[in-house]
């Protein structure tokens, strides 16, 4: 005996109890409120297949409580419902079917336009299966990869038999969800499954994985298994699906009242859990298993008032089954907050029975979603009940809930059919039947039967049309999807420890851990503009490109003219993709006749490497690409005193003739061999010192020491943001859209269309014939929010219509006014030059750079 | 069993080590129209396709293989 907390009350549980069985014993009958109409839902399937018993357990929403064992001190509450699930005023939506018909989001709240904004907020609050705790940090899950000959999904009788067979010829991993699958056969001792399990577990090459949920069968036979602390990716040569069957969902008016229950749920309560599921019961028996369930109920002392039984099983009905209605069927169930009576019907005649429990053993439906995800030709076999067929049965033609996850009734299906959605697959999409947490376990068969019975063309096929099964087969938590992300290693430059010692605020950027600020970023900014400052740019992509074909390679890759670049000179290069869109940018330096040095953005290094190697290979060029990103560090020395600083340390001359702009020179700084590249990104005199990674700390210390009397301080990414913004330089990715051509970026000078060929040229030719629909602009703001940075991301409007967006914004220190970058669309064939921002500020289009337009300062 | 790609340097490796590089396309052609067609109008065959794979998590070389898009068999 133990206890857990349920909505402020203490609930005791017995050994072996699930949360659902303990709550049922405690007298809870309303387990949840339905998604759309807030109808009461009671315990229904008892096997983890339906959505009814979903509750929030220890802060995790949408947990199927019939699959969770009780634990001391657990906190359980029902989600949905206002003020609570027991007294839910939102149940009024059940009377509003007319404004929320099937597919209502396509039909209602369309006009006037503002209505949706209001309605969306209301609907969001009303609907849903609970709220994620916004502050709780997710448990970290690790990722494991397993290669195995055979994966058996499901450790029931069929699965264990298949495991034994497969173990003879190779390694086997057999996984099972746990609880739900094994709580079925009550009373049979010794339990044949337990016996077989013990036998199989002792076999060589067999691994049993409990409480592992298969999420899907992916291409190349890849099956992810979700477990409590890990996500296991299994790569088998062969998959055996032995997931068993669910009990058939009954569709009739009142079928979702609390008190209506599938046979397995009722038998599990009455048998192993020792809870009487009701006082007076009506039972429907159409399966062998149902006969056993009926016996279990009678043994537990449930008064069975009537049993509707299929003719073949009449002889098997035990004593005490009440009035026998052979060949009978449920006509409807009635009740208020729970079941009060059931009408059984036979040959058109109905008879009412007062009762508080209706137990349905209607048949078995294969739990074959995983099997149906496999592609043709893949080695996936289905065994046991999962291999059962789905026969067509005429649906009752009456109303009733088909889909309990999304509140879709038979009436809704009829209406959708009348609206022209005349096929199981599009009925599914339109009504969302089978798309809820149960993934069609309950409603899939009913939907298929409905579609098959309506489809008059040409002859009804012998098998019901099943809708496509897709992963995930079971509800999956976000922390499962995020499994392994904490294992990603941040790359660090060789200067990382110096940054930490200097008290820098480090954060992730482009796969690296980088300093954003060392304290006051505005002070860092001033150091660059007024004196001299250092920045760790060792994260830049750095490539040596050499060989007889190297010149051809860079000429064919980059859209600008390359052949006139002399050794010792550097050029800004854009990289385009085949579609002519800007992907990355960087600096290309010519080192010698057949040798080049390329720097790319920090985040773009991996793709640049792939792109260079691809092109060299496709063109058959004799060119070699050496990725020096990890071997070389780089320090940007920037500011009006940058040259003076280097003169104190360099053995070589660094005047404008020796290291011209734009150009580079190989020289020795404080004894460290450096490639000094003149750069213009921050708009001041700047030298990027590329050096062997190991010697980075030594070089950094020497530079910092030499600049001490100028109050030298390093700058981080925060200062860089404004420094480059004042120069109007875009960050590819932040300021650009995925389909920005050089023309849209205002950089036509970065392209030489007279070149014979470069990547993206044919696309630019075609797009050049079209009018420009969008372009990047510099912006100045007035009347904006106090913090200019808050403007970033705001829409830009002309006469109330959104025509653009602000991609960067900050208050310029040197100009003392708010500036930004953004993109705007053409309006009536021209580009507007005055716009409103989303928060009501005025934005004027201005030319860039904002600062030092003729570039005199960076040329030094 | 995962699809395995024959890398020129490393031999057969699981496809998860590779990045897909799309259909093989000739770059040069006699006129710009043909060049345009080669670049932008892929054949997208249902059957054997010559395609590029980049051994991103390995030796970082590119390779060209023929894969049947229906069966994933590598010819």
C-alpha cells in the first residue's frame, strides 16, 4: 500500500496498480475531458491504445495512466476543463456543434479577419491535452545505437515465439512497451507468457528490452525505441512486428459515456486489480476472449443484467449472464455524467436495460501501424494478432464518436462525405480522424469501414481501405526528440581559456563557443572605433586551395572576377548556390600562381568545404583543398591604432605598401608566423592575423601587452553586431532570406556576369529578366521603442499592409541615432522609402554604409 | 540494414555517414540553353540514377554512384 496525490487529494494504491486502476478504485469515473467538446471520458481501453485516461503525471502532460504503475508521492491531475475536469463549464461547446462543425477551422472565423485573432486565443486555451511546464528542465536522455540481426517488437506469445525462432540464426533484440501488453490474460496460471519469457531470456544472443516503445519503422529498417532515460536507435536486418491487437471500438450514440468500457479494461479491473468496474452491467460478447471477460466480471460480483452475444458463442455463455440477447447489438447508450441505461437491439426490436457499466468485446483489430510503415521489399514480418485482417463491416448508420482523440462523430464523417471528401485518406485529412494521440488504434477501423461502405465505385474491394500509417506510432515527448542534444560538443578556439579568465560571457554561435562580451560591449565598441581592440576570429572557415587547377576552381565557384587578382591581394567573395541565391561570403586571397587562401563565415565552413571539393571533383580539376579551420587560429586587430600596435611587435614592415587594402602579407608578429589579411568588416583599419592554433595564446598575450598604454581591450560578438551594422554589412543568414540574389542584397558589384560560367550564373541570367520584387535596405528610425534592438524582427508596413521586415536594429553610437537593416517588397512597381514599423515607429530607407561611406578609415 | 555507399577511399560505409548531393549533372554544354536544362531540369528517374554522395562524416571526398530509386540498390 502506498499513496499518491490526485488533484490535492491522497489516493492509496495497492501493489500492481496502475494509476488508472487506483483512481478507478478511488471512485474517479471522469478521467479526462475531450479535446473539442469537453465531453466526459472514462476509462475505456485499459491497454494504452485510446486517449481517454490521459492525465498530467508529475508535470508531464498526456500520460496514458492505464500504462503507468503507481509510485509513492506521484502527483496526478486531469488536464482540460475549466475550472476543472469534473465541473467543466467549457462543456457548453458540446452544444455549439453548429459553429464548430467538422473542419470548422476552414470555415468559421474567416471573416471578419480580426475574428480569428480573438477566436484563436480562446480556442487555444480551451483545447489541448494539458500544458507543458514552462520552467521545468527536461530530463536528459542519451542516445544509443544498436545493430542487430532481428528486432522483435512486442514480447507477447507471438513475439517470444518469433524470438526463439530467430535466435537460432542470429542476434535478436526483443522490445516491449511493458505493462499494457501483459495485463490481459487474467487468471490463467502459470502465465504462459512469463514461462516463455524466462525460456527466451536465457537464450544466447537474445536481449530483452522492457518498457521500450517503438516509435516507427523508418526507411532502411531503422526503429527508434523510446525508454525512460534513453532513445535507442535500432538498425536491424529484419523486423518482426508482434504488437498484438486492440479491441474493436464500438460506434453508437452515447459510446463515449463514462461507464462504457472495452472488455480488456473491465476484466483487468475486475481480475488482477480487484476493483469492481460497475454494479449492474450489460455485456456484449463477440469474441472467445469476451466469454472469459464475462466470466471474470461475474466472478468479481458484478450483476450482469443482459448479455448480447453472437450466435456462435451462445452455448459458451456462463451462468449469471442475465438476459441473453443472441445476435443482439447495442442500439444506444444513455446517461448524463455517466452511463445510466443501454438499449440492446435485435432484428429491429430494442429493449432498454438500466445499468452503470457496458462492456464491449466486439472483436480484435490488429495493432499493425508499425508494420504498415514498412516499404515494399523491406524484410518486415507480422506475427500473431497483429497479422489479423481488417474486415469490412457495415457501420451502424447511427451517430456515435468515431474518433475520441479529436471528437469526430459519425455525423461529422457523413457531413464530410457530403462535402465531397469521398475517400478514407482525404476524410482523414479533413476530419483529423486517426490523427490524434491514438493514431487510429480506436478509430482507424471505423473510418475504413465508413469509407468502404459509402464507396460505390466500381465493386467494393474485399479489404477495407486503410489510411497511411506514419511515425510516430505512439505519443512521443519532446525530451525524447531532444535526446542526445546535450552530447553535442561545442568547439572552442585555443584562446578559450583566456576569454574565461577575462570574465567573458560565452555562448554558442555557429557550432562554436564564443565571447559575446567581456563586460560593457559599448566600451568594447569604443575601443575599436577610437583606439585598438582584439577579437578572436579563429572560428572563421580557413581553406588552403592549391594545385594547377586551383585558379579554375575558385574562378568557377565565385561569381566575381578572379583572374585579375594579383598575388598578395584579397577580394570579398559571395558564394551562390545553383539557384543563384547567396549562401555564404568570405575573403579570397591569392597567395601564389597556383595557391589561394579562403576564409568563410564561422557557420559556413563545413558547407564551403563540401562545395569546393564537389566542384573540383565534378570538373575533374587538379586542385587540392586543405581545411585549416581547426589548425589555424585568427585574431582580428582592429582600430585606428592597429598599425601602430603591430609595429611594436612585427619584425616586418606593415605599412600600406607592404600590407595593402585589400590584401595580405605573411609576417612575423611577436615571433609568431602570421598571415595578416586586411579586412573591412568593422570599418576600421584592421589586420586579421592567421596563425598556428597552438601559438594563439602567446600571440594574444603579446598583443594585449603591447597595447596596454592604449587601454587595449578585446571585443566580442555584441560589439561586432553594431560595428558591422554601422557599415551596412549583412550577416548572411540573419539579414538575408534563403532566396536572396546579389541584386536583392544590393551587391551587384559582387558578380561579374561577363564571366563564361560560375555557380548560379544561369539562374541569375533568368532572374535578371524579371522585375525585382524584394530588396535589402538600410533603415533609420524615429519614434521607436527606447531600446532600438527591440525593433529587430518587427514587420514594416505601408498603409497597413506588411511589405517587409527589420532584420537588424541598434542605436548607432557614432551617429547617435537608431539604424537598422531589413528587406522590403516592391509596392506598385516601386520600393517605398518611408514605412511604419510594427510598433508604430517610422522607418526611412537610407543608403549604406551609415558610417564612413567612402571607406577611408578602413583603408587606413 | 542501412544503405551502404561505396566511398572511393573508405569502401562501403553506412549512408548515415554521407550527405546526399543530388543527381549527377554535367556542368559544361555547347550552349546556354542546354546548360540551363542540365542544371535545373533534373531527370528525377524512377529507376537507376547517377547521383552524388559526400562522405561528410568520414574522409570528406565526393563519390558518384548509381542507385535505383525504387529499390535503393546500388549498381
